[in-house]
C-alpha cells in the first residue's frame, strides 16, 4: 500500500501534515500552518521537491 499525507489540526489550532508509510508509521512531518489550505500546499510542495531527490550525507557535501 502506498504512503499518504495526512493534514490535521494540532492542539494549538494550527494545521500540520504528516507523511505516513503504507504500514501507518509516520515517517515525516511538516511545520505549523495558519490554514488547512496552507498545510495542503506544504505537503504538495514536499511531494514535488522529493521527486527524484537524492539522499546525501550532509557532512560530505
């Protein structure tokens, strides 16, 4: 099963997204946004940026 982005309202009333793997494990989460649309847009931006992204060691770049 494919992973999914979930948008939710946190305890402070802000909106966040989290990326869940197919097994339901949270593998990434985003910052707080003032609106639900902002969180949706943030998740979409991560999707676009991650396509074809390489994994590198930060101390070796």
